[in-house]
């Protein structure tokens, strides 16, 4: 598994969407790879702008159905996830986790801790080698296997409702006409309108993941997923980290998540400033000064992680009649079609949730609909994970969202001190919360903060999708001494006092 050429045979296609039935209430009439003859799209020419997860899912499905595909990419093949997003960030976070557990763990009394010597340059080389290998195996090689996909390196913009003007990276221009088009240009880190920020060597997530040294001090502007994942990782590698949050941590989630996570991060030595306004930035002599409502804070590095901006500003959308919202995100219907007939959009350039698996699923469904299908993207049971430690994982409705939807709600919160595996791990940080319909007990949502929450949440997602109740979960068989058993125990709290149950009590 160390050699790049072995990755392709050992792993499935990254984020493959369409390897199983397409979810959603509407029937799928024509989905590539699901019973269509190989030449179902014979003669159809599709232009795909972008080469990330949404673009690749669509392009490969279209090619398998007999369409000709022109894939236009202005940057590096593979888009955000494999190059500067999911893959490098999880490698970086894992390295920081290893450093942290060598320095301290619940078993320090019996296993002597030691402060690790961190060679960030070496870690970066290891990280980049894996990124390069995965990009080669899962993007370059996949495209190369499909002779119906032609790659064009350059910047595309619409010249009309059925044509693109491509400014080629090698020089010159090319006009690409199409029968259908998919816009899958993704998004980039946003820069807030903060006085003094422009022109300074601040980091976005890209620079933070590519830095070859760990700064003594790091200021993090932002309090959502990217900000918190990278803030904790840098703190564990040796930075003195301050997080400046305009509101609470993960403010769109259940408030309990933010409160618990703030306490955990503070316990690791991080400074967490909540409900704090940032006024201006100064940079001099290799040092940032951030002026905030809580007073000035100084650091050698500043990470700005306050959101992302859709990559649509250079596409000349108006020439094709494609509508975007005020944030520049392309407006799509449930079928992923834009306001222009024959032009679809998928992934982070739309207002869809910015998860790679959502991008891939939307790209696959857009491809199906280009061929006359009726595929829809059903996000009612979409799981989401924040890769802090402990992880945060959610699916379905929060308690507040359920009440806003005029549902009669019942909810329970189970502390991890009631989960046997957490006790055995000597790590009871976090909780499991279940939200249910009051009368029927039908599961409406789950919120988890726990070691392994990202693995636990899929069981809740499947239960939600199947329409199960918390009583069904309480009565189900869960293996003992697993973290996912916490779902069963949380479900049992709707009708029983779990503190009075013996181990494995059913």
C-alpha cells in the first residue's frame, strides 16, 4: 500500500457516487451505470467545468453511457478535496493526534508520556506524497481510462447558452460547444472585509495545510469546521492558539455542541474568545496583531477561516442565462438544473452543503438527469462530521429545527460517562443527543460529540432514513464495548433510567 500504483486496486473510486441505488422519492429513469445500455448517450457532448468530486462523478457516469465529455480545469486536477481539503487535512489532523497522545493520554500513570519532537517539514512531505498518490490513482488514472473524456487545461467562461470560451493555459483560446453543460467549479476560502488584512501574509486553510513549520503562536479567525479542526491540530503540534469567534463555536449546530467543545479545547490550553468582534489587523516584523473587542492578540501566524466563496465570478454566467444568488452561488432546482435549459450545476459552487460526498452525489444525479432521468438529491438523512478530537457528528434535525417545523418534540442527552466503551477508554468527553417526535418516538435527528462520532453517526443516519423510532433503536442489538452502543443507550433513556441498568442490559 505504500506504492502509488497499488492505491488504485486497493481503494474504491474516491467519493464514488452511484455505486448503489440513488436515494430520494422520485424514481430514477436513466442513471448512468444503472441498467442503461453503453451507448445510451451516443452522440451527446457534455462540457464539464471543473475536475473535482462533482465533476468526476458526472464525467465518468456520462462517459460510461456513451457521451463525449470535455472536462475543463483551470488549476490542478482533482479540485479541493484531494489537493487542499479533505485528504491533506485529515492526514495533518491525524499526525497532530499522534503527537498529542505521545505527550499526554489517560494512561500516563502506566505509560510514561514524552514530549514529541515535531518535524513539520517531514510530516508535510509525507502528507504531500499521499496526496499526489491519491490524485494520480483516483483522478489522473480514472480520466485516462475513459477515452471519451477529453481534458482541457484553461479558464472557461460562457460565450452563449451552448458554448464556452476557454483561455488555454498553454496560450490561445478554444471554443467549446456543447449539448449539455455541468458547472462544478467548487469554492475557495473567503476573505473577510477586515481593515489591514489585505496584503498581509495571512493563511487560508490552503496555506495552513502547506506550511512547513509550526508557528509559536497562531491566531484563528473563525469558529466553524475548518477553523476548529486546524486550530486544534496546530495546538497539538506546539502552537499557542487563540480562536476568535464572532458568535459561539459551530453556531449553526445544537448549542450544547459549542459549549462542550469550547470546554474541551480550553482544557487543551487553547484560548477561545466567544462573541468577539475583530476590528483590524496589523502586520509588522513577522508578527500579526489582531484588534478585537476582547483586546489585542498577537501571533506569528494568522489563519482566516470564515467561510468559502463560490468560484463563479469569472464564468460570465449571464451570457448563458444562468442565475446566481447574491453570494455568487448558482441557483439549482431539485434536479440540479440551473435557470438555463441544459446547463446543470453541482457541488460547492451551489448552495448545497459543502461536503465532498454531497458534491459527488449531486454530480452523479446531474449526469443522470442530462440523460432524461428524474434523479433527486435527498439530504434529509445527510450525516456531517467535524474532525476535532473528540469528533462532532450530526444528522437530521436539531431540537430547535424540529420545533421550528411545528413538530412536537422529545429529546434526551446521554453523557459518555454512561457508555461502557468510553469508560474503558478513560475518555468520557462528550455526549449523545437524540431528537424524536413526541408521540410516535420517530427519530428526527442525532447530535454526537465523542471519540469516533464520525463512525457512530452512520447508524443514526440509516435509522433516520428507514423511519425508525428511538424505541426501535433501544430494542436493537448493538455490540458491547463499542462507542456506537451509545446510540442504543441514548434511545433507552426515553423510557428507562440507564444508570440503573447492568452492563449489556437489553
